[in-house]
């Protein structure tokens, strides 16, 4: 039986710092996902509801599934952020400082900063932090922050949090879902979340570019160790041929993950014009994706993690695959 840890209470000094800030500057990791948008937008909206000054910075480009969220049009582009006296930077859903946009990293180091995050590989990189690796998502944690602070929760903020929770839990299917996750979800629905509308926004449509990239990713599929490891990839030439970017291939690792009998699924894709390779990794027990990605300077969760390899895709895919095979054979597992 999987015994889940109770939620960690929100530190009082975190709420005090948020209430005392002249302006909160909420940021998240590069290539933002639903949880990044959800936690950042909800924090900004909740603070504004009580008369506090708050802005969201970065989170670009805003890809189509999240354009339906209230507040995205107010996001300040990274290059347009100008710090003010009294700014407090709140880093959301980010396990390490180097995961936020590089332009913002000096501000997060120089200004007072807070981290709110649920990645187990987060070693703490801000003076104040609220880190709970047992939480399903940073959006669930942000719901706790808003609730503990006594700030009103608008429908817009609730919908942002809902998107963060459903995307990080696979619509409540993953092991990270706890009773507290469902209590959070119930409260969000009580605040007017349009569940069907948001499901259609996030999951209900796709672009032709994404479909063409999907086909190319399937063509790249290779399986190893009696089919237990599945690896797919997209090169810069794939993106160019389809007229897309890596934002059009979000969650493509699921192509490999959903194959029958696969325990380790990897998606490698070209980044920064093919000079580096990004990796999304998904695993089944007993394999720890976060532990494996730490060896590449990345991190994440036990079942989902990521990393950056500083070499072009062909060499990166070969090396990463061989390391995955060694990782697979090092851990105890049942043969097919």
C-alpha cells in the first residue's frame, strides 16, 4: 500500500514575506508547462485581489493550450522586466536557479527571493522557500498558500490552478495524487472552474504542425532490453521540415511511455538550433527518473524528470541510450 505523506504546512515566514513585499515578481522555469502557468498566474491574481502589486514575468512563448487562461495577456516579457525597489522574486515550479530564464537569474540572486516548488531534487536556492516533494504540483501548493494566507480565490485564479493540477497529475491518474490533491480540486470546482471548457482548451485540439511532428517522432522509435526501454527523438531538421519548434512537441515523451511493457521512456529533442539536446524521461517503479537525470545536471521527480545534454542529438541519443540500458540493468526488475 502506498502511504502518502501529509501535506507540509505553509511556512508563516513565506506568507509574511509575500504580504510585506512592495511588488511580487512571479517567474517559473523555461519552456513553461501547465503547472508553471497555473502557479504563477494564480499567485499574481490572488495578490492583486487583496490590493498587492504583483506581476508575472517570462513564461513565453505562450503556447495555445494555455492561451485561454485569464491573465496571460498581462505577462511581462522577460526582456521588458525592469526591477523596482522592494521587488520580491517568487520562483515557482522550479527545482534549480538555472532553470529560470537566464536574463532573470541575476535578479533572483540579487533581490529578495522565495521558491515555491514540489521537485524532490530542489536543494534550496532561495533565502525563503516552501518545498514539498510529496505535493502533486506546485499549483496544489499555491492553493495551500492562498488558503493559508486568507486571500480570496477568484474563478480566474482557480482555473489557473486547475490547469496546473490536471496537467501535473495526468488528470488525477498519477501516483502523486493524494487526498489533499482531491480536496484542492474540489475547492477549485467550488470556486467556479469550468472543467469541460478547460479540458477542451488543454487536451481537445491540436495543430497540423504537431501532428506532423508526432509522425516523425513515431518513426524515430527504438526499443531496447526486450522492449522495456523506448526512445524517440526529433532533430532540428524535423522541426524545420514541419515548421514547428520544441513547444509544438510538449509531452511527446508519452508516445514512448504509452507503449505496452515500457518501463523507461525517453524523448530527446534538439534545442538551441541543434547545439544542445533536451531530454524528457518517464519511468515506472523501481526506476527513479529524477535520480538518473541528476547525473546529467537535471532533475525532477521519481516518475518524470528532464535534463540537458551539451552535444548534438545524434551523439546525445547514442550516449543517453547506452546509459539508460546500464541504469535499467542496475536496478532489480522482472523480465518479460
